[in-house]
C-alpha cells in the first residue's frame, strides 16, 4: 500500500488554485508579454492537479455567487427606486 500524500501539500495546491483565480495570479513572461498561468504546475502529479483544479473551481463559484447576489440587489434597487 502506498503512502498517502501529506495533507499540507494537498492544502497548498488547493490554495494555489484558489489564488490563481482570485488575488494576484501566477504570471510568466513569454516573448516580452505577461501571461496569466491558469493551469496547475507541470510537475504536479494527478492528485495535486485535481486539488489545484478544485481550488480554482471553488474560487470561481464563490465569485459567481457574489456576482449573482450583487446583481439581484442592484436590480431590486432599480425596481424599488421608481
């Protein structure tokens, strides 16, 4: 039986995926242009890639909920202001 991946590495990859969507994204310069990296690191194994993607998706859906809530609030203010 193989050893399980240490939990701090899994948490790190989740946080890194979350940070890729929010906050300061990971960037690289390619031919003088700044490119936002929105993929897991190449050296990561399958579990780490899945955790990175889970973090990225969690950040996306958290932002989506905030946007929906703000849009509903904005629309209700427009309707009730008339």
